C-alpha cells in the first residue's frame, strides 16, 4: 500500500497504516508532534503504537532541533543478523542444550558479565577505536559518569523486555543468528537525564505535551545531548557486536563437526537520530521504532517470539524519509497481555520453538503483537523481502 495522509495537521502526516486501526491516544500523539514549529514532516510506520511523548513507529524530521522522546529511552536499540553456512539438518533434534549454552554465554535480564568482556579475546571482532570510544565516555553528563563500571560489565548483555537472541532457519533451509538489544541501562539513564534537561528550557514551557521538549541547534544543551546521544548509539552497536561474537563462539563449539562459517553481519538501529537531507533541506531525523530503508540498504524486521522475521532491502522511498517499520508492533500493552493470557497460551503459541514458556514472559506472547505479515504488506513500497526467517530457538530476558 502507499501512505494515507492524515488531515488537520500543520505539516504532512504520511501514514503506512490504516488510521482506523491506530489507537486514538497514538493519533493524538502524532497530532501533538506536528505542533512543534521545528517539524518538517512526519512518517508513520505500519507498526505504530502509543509511546512516551512520541509514538513508537514514527519518523520525525526536524529543522535545527531534536526531541529526545522521539528517539526513545533505549538509545540505539536495534537488530543484528548473520547468515551461516549451516543448514537446518545440521541442527540437533533437541535444541535445549544449545539454548542453555547461549544463555550461559550472554547474560539476560538484569544480569551482567562478572568482568568486562575483552573484545581482543573474541574471534573476528574488530577492535579499532575501542579505546577512543571509552575515552569519549569522559565527556558524557556528569550525572551519569558514575555508571561507567556498570556500563562496562553490561556491554555484551541482552537486557529484558522485547530483547531477544534467536537461532532461525529461512525458507531455503539456511540457519541464521539474530539478536535485538540496545544501549542497556547507560543509554536509558542518558536519555532520561537529557529529557529532564530539555523540559527545564524556556522554549519548552508551553508545549501541548511536556514530553515533547526539544533541544535547539547551536546551544550548549544541544551540543551536550548530541555528544551523549551519538556515544550511546555507538555503545548499542558495540553491545550487539559483542553479543553476536559470543553467539558465534557458542555455535562454533556446539556444532563444530559442521564447521560453521558466517557471512558479514547485517545491523540496523531502530531508535536513533541521523543527519539527512531531503528536498534540499538539512534535517535531524529521529526514528523511534523504525529502521532506515534507503535504496539497497539492508534491514531487519522481526515478528514476535512465535512468528517469523524478515531480512529486507530498502526501496529508498523519500515520502517515508527512507524508513520502514522496526517490527510487528504491539497491539496491546504488557499489562493487558498478562491479564488476558496464561503460560499455557504462551506454550501453545510458541509451539515448535525452544524458548521460555513461563508466566515471566507472557507479556511477550505472539498475540500481543500485530501480525507481521500484515505489517509487511502495508509497506511494500518501502522495502523488498530478501529472506523470511522462522526462529527455532528464542532466548528472552
């Protein structure tokens, strides 16, 4: 489908979802965003749903300003995927041991490494710029600096919520490694600190929603935010790289008879800011629950823990600011899912997947998400499908 333009806004709201199916509270958020005088345009992805300040699944292009809530508190959250030389028939019939080995290698939930991971010791992991990256931590907000020790130990960890590590098989029988995570607690604390700083600024005192507070270009506050934002985005990328290296090590050891090899990684943020140019105008583009889908660029669009995921190639549609959805998108809140579904429902809906099936992850049940096939159909003019993956192991936080 092509987009629908939502009427009544100050600037165009181009929506790749049926407006009738979008929560009224999310529609109000979209309208609220357009009241900001710096907004050039707004693209809404088919997985759109209510979020804090700005909706999840929205792409906001601003002139000379950026809204931290339009990035999200998990700065740099995103996906990585790797196609392997393995075939489905190389996998053991019982996948429980392999799942346990993955969980042993990659801490999940609130867990972290006992000691910081040394990237030099990980097979094939590039380490150029590692010292410079950590050196730049000295320039982050003073209120967050004391968290460096924790940030070091959380590097290479999954976290909780909708983050996951999966072993998948595509429709041709090839085995893939895939994972989803972001900048962990350090990114969250930096985001919350800067949202609080923005809310104190004079130009943000009469907003329709105080969570839409912005930083303006060429101010000390914007400079401080940009430093911390881009550092956190880099942390998220390194976090995924280390987890993928740990994941590969598990596969090499557990399936050594098959002598697995790995293709180059596909990696994409879906909570981030980028400097881009459209119609001759330099813009700051925030993608909150959206990936970049420039012409020929690879991306990853996951479904839920019981459905499939897609490797895609962008079509470079500038009406969407070269963007596409970041996943299936929730159709009910976590609390609603816990009230409606049981562990038995979860077990039924994840049949055939080696994963947790207890009450602690019922909020991630597939029925809490929109059908991924519908989401993909709604963005046929944004991406083309390269591979369709189905998980056989899913590790959740």
